[in-house]
C-alpha cells in the first residue's frame, strides 16, 4: 500500500509564475489536508478537502491560493503569481476519516521562488 | 484558540540516555494528540496517536503519555540512539475537526 505521494518534490519558480502542487492520498483515504512549513517556522494548516468539497480553508491566504480534490485524480494546491514569501515546504496529509484517525504525511514539495 | 507549545526547542544528549520531550496545549478539550518525527528535508512520520480517553501509548522504545486536565503530553524515549536524531512534533486536532495544530518542535541530537 503506497503512502501519500506528492509531486514534484522540488519546484523552482520565478516571481509571477504559477505553481501547481499535487497530492495523491493513500488508498482508501478520502480526506486530504495541506500544510505549509515556512523556513524556521512550524507547520501551519492551510486547507482540508474531501472529494469534490472544500471543508475548511481557514488557513489558506484569500488571494492567489486555491485547492481542489476532484472526483478522479490527485488533490491540487495552486499558487498563482508566486512571490518570494511563498517559498516553503508544502505537505499533504491524508486520513480515512477526519476525526480520531492518524494523518499520514507525504514527503512534501519544496517550493523555491526566485 | 488552541495553542501548542513544545519545550525544549532543542536537546542534545549522549547515546544511551533516556529522555523526555514535553508538549503542552491550552484547550484541554482535545480529541486526540499525535506525535510525529521529522528528519531534515523530509516529511513527517507518525510515531504515536493517543486518544483523549487514553493515558498512554507505547511503541518500542517510545512511550507517550497524555494528561488532558493539565494540558500536557510527554514523549519518553528509552536508550536513545544516534538514529533518533530528528525534530519531534506534537499536534492536536482543532475543535475536534480534522486540521492539526502543531507545536514548534523539539530538535533532538543524540551523540554517539
């Protein structure tokens, strides 16, 4: 049973470009979470999704950031018009249910904005 | 608002020592508490999950305890090894929902 998969593992973008980060949850998991880890800071929640629904996006910046988890395919975190402050490690986690269950984390995507 | 604090921020011990990492949270109405390990440049590995009804969980040389009333959890590592060197994070769900609130982590270094 493969774990949570994220790609790309490393992504370099110039200011103003778009970044697309992908996350495939573990088999049988229908809950996906995105977290961001800024340099020298802790992990911060961004968004929680179930298939075709955004459940909680309270941690996601209102502008330039969006997330989806379509019926088929991976979850996508999209950052438009990236700025240097977006440089961070972005982690995806999945769980079979939202409560009382361990969240399993992917290896992360390290975004560097030049 | 739930806040999670970990003390110390960094810890260096010689190989073979037993050690305790601390985690405190401000809102005791938690559903569970999870301990993770993060190696440099890598993702998070789940170590232990303690449900709110439990007092402790054990896995190998690791033992995690939970005291909801005092808002504290400890992670005990027995007979530490250099391979235990990593950052250890604790996290609790926010408002019994899915998202996790993380502490800042304790960076552990075990010297041979």
